């Protein structure tokens, strides 16, 4: 019995979307390669019926159970060919047959990855020949982790990811021509490497044998995909992310392989690929590329606009209460919270003094539910000695900073840039490690940076990176934001007062992966176990955190909270931060245990008050001037 599993999934005819016959070619060819290389192969496609999450679950569980009955699961490879989508910085999906009519009929890649921790594979490779397109049609997709939770403690695994397209980008299929069947560019280039047809794909550090490794495959894909796409007048930006560091080998050949290799009948290299391009409608392809370039340009412009909005929003540097809320771009109708109180600051209609029921910097906090005139209710975790700055944009999305009191830090521009690119769909994964390393440097003066770094680590399966961030919050005697606790894999409990805590597992020293990490030892040093670290917030700070609840390691004492939280997910609004629609506001208020606070006056009334007081102050000043003249 093999100790490695290869799952090949091909969805060529999903609801509403263009048919992809090349996906079937890709699935069959990858399954054949896996069979030839001693994998336990599970091949699933829609040539004979629908591809559903129930079918995937059944096939996957059978394969895992059979392999683990004989040995530890050394490696699991999941290959997908079909249509893909993204909804945010950490929300990629692979769409199954009925994705449109049944919103859970999609593979939620991040949730799948997290759930796999309960099945204890040593290595996982995710290979996706699919787009990662951001579009309004995909906003309702919920997706599924496919696998059910097992009664095991979550474990770490090494993660390789090879995706045909970076966030927001497209992958392409070449149509059938004569006797040549349709094929997907990414899979064919991948197979050139795995089948030993590309000498550039062999690891140069090995002697005597020709070996394709995690690292050499990454380098080959990154270099070759743009060239191959260019031959067809197309633009593709692949996203290979190596993560194997123990056994990095995918396939090996004898040293004489290239000299004696016999061309196979279906070897696509026997026919110049440029010939396929001649039959395509080149004009339409060029138009498509122009459309993609315009989309990128539009996103860059949106990011620039948001950055200007964020920079232009006046945020106070202190509040008499030691904590405050600043809201721009919308009117505040009401604020409810579970402890402490909030009151409007008459000097500015968008500023509010917040009392969190304590005065310990970075530790005392309170949940706020901020109802806006847009119909949304935004969640804010207010922390003593910090100011929460909420910015509502015309698109309906919300940005949030949670920075320490005092003048803006040197990180302020970096924070604005990250948030702007995040909201515009431009925070891709090509430099995850470096972006995360830079972001976490400012986490103690802006909690949101710590959350963003944790999500970036989560996207590449770096549990130790997340746990390290959590540890350093506790070392600084600060709360651990709920999102980071959920992602850490540590056990989350709730005491009889409703306070939640997390046990943060220890991490081991590792080698720095980049020059940026080498410059900051905290990103790769060992950290100790922390028991009972206090969690900040009873709701996730970012929308992606709600998806982490189902796969988090939650003790029975917090199951009631978990079930209530899962019930709020259908009411979440679009955007990167936590906000709910009108129907979800009451449910979120109950989850937070927020009391019914006195309704704040409308923004118009606050402006009236502000203008009245300003007029009174001007009149007082004039009176003082007259008195001075008389004197």
C-alpha cells in the first residue's frame, strides 16, 4: 500500500461558466503520472456525472482511511483543473459542478488546508490549474472544507502550493485543433517537468540522477509559464510557493534519461505549440489581455484612492478616556458594547470617547458594535491605550486601523498602503513572507498589522509563524486578537465569565527564508508554550476569521459561542473587515453580550451641536477681544 495519495479533480462543465474540455485532459494526464509514480490515486471528473462536495468527501475519506490503516500518511497531493475564484486576501475557491445554485459546492482551499491538520499528513501539495478571479458573481460562494473534523489534535505539515494564477489573475486553456485535444497551459508545463521532458526543471544540486524537487519545480514554473503563455499571445502569472523541506523530491530519473528517452505518441513537444495558436482568435485574446490590464489599472487606481481617503481621514491622537473610536465616511447611528461606555466627542462628529472598563494598556478591551447609516453594523474591538479608526468607503467596504495613542508612527504609511491594496484586491501572495515579516514588526502599535501577518502566514500553512506572533503579544503583556488565536491551532477555552483564552503551542528555531527574515530574528526564533493567553474580542476582527471558526481547535467550554458565531456567517457583508447586515446585527449583539445602549444622536444633530458650540466659541472670542480693547 502506498503511503502517498494523489487526488485528481477535473470540473469541465460547472454551472454558468464556460466549458473547459482541457480540464478533463489535465485531470487524466495528472492521474496517469501519479499512477506511474506509486501514488494511491483518486481520479474524479465530471465526464460521467456531477462533481460534488459529498463525492469528494467520500472518496477522500476512503483513500485516507485505507492508507492510514497501513502506514502514516507521508504525502497528500490535491490537483484541481477547472474554474477558480477569490473573494479576498485569503479566500481562494475551486468551483464544483453546482457552485451557483448551492453556495457550499466549492472547495474552500484555506478551510480544507486547516481541516487537514486533523488528519496528520506529513506533507501536503495543492496544485491548481484554475483562475483566481475576483468578481461579483463569486461573492455568495461559501465553499466547504470538504473533510469533517476528526477527534485529533491539529498537527503541522509541510505545504507546497503550485497555482496557475496569482490572486486576481487568469489561467488559460488552448482549444482542440484537429486530432490534438484541448489542453491547459499550466498542466502541460507542469507535466513537462514531472515527466522528465524539461532539463531546466531538474535540481542542479543533485549528482548522478536527474531529480525534480519542490524548489526546482517552483523555479521552472515561475520562468516557463509566462513564456509558454506568451507563445499564444496570452499573459499568465503563476504562483508557485515551495514549502517542503524534508523530502523535497517529486520524481527522479537516471542520469542518462534525456539521452535515451523515447518520444511518446502523445508528447506535445513533438508538435510546435505555436501551430495551435494560429487557429485561435488572436484578436479576441488581445482584447482579453487589454481588459485584464485595464482591470489591474483600475485596481491600482482604487488602491490609490483608498490610500488618499485613509491619509485624509482626521484621526485624533488621544482621548481623555484613554481609548477612542474615530469614524469617517459614514454616520454613526448607535454604538452598543458589553462593558464600559461610549460617548460622542462634541468637538468632532465622528469621534467617540470609549471606556473599556479598565485601564491596562494593551490588555483591557471591550467589544463595540457600530451601527452605520449605510445599513451595516461594523465590529470593533476597542483596546485601552489604542484608537480604532473606522473608514467606510463608497463601495460599501470598511477599513480599520487599531493603533496606539499618540502621533502617527513611522508605520502609518505602510499600514495605509497594505490596507489600500488589500481592499483593492492587489495584496497578492508573491511576497508573503516578506510582507508578513514587515507587517508583524508594527503589531504592538497597530493590532491590525499582526492580524494581517497571521493571515499571510496562514495562506502558506506556516503555523509556527502565527504562533510566534501570538507569543510576542503575550510577551508584551497584550491581548491576542481572536483571529490569531483561531488560526494558531491552539486550544481555545471560555471561562464562566465569558472570557476566552488560548494555549499557544511552542515553536522551534528555524532557518530564515528571506533576507528580510534574517534581519529580524523574532520571525524565526523558537518560542515557548503559553497556557491561557487572554484573547481580545468575542468576534473575529477580519471577515476571514469567521471561516476559521469551523476548523479552529475549540474546547467544549466554548462550543456554545462557536455555534452562535457560525450562525452569523450568512449575514456578513463584503469587504475584509467584520461587518454584518441589518439581519445579522442582533445576532452579533447577542454573541458579544452587548447591552442596549442609549441611542446616540444622529450625525446631523452632532453637526448641529458642533456648529452651535463653534459659534458660541467664536462669539466668546469676539467678546474677549472687545473686553481687551476696552481694558
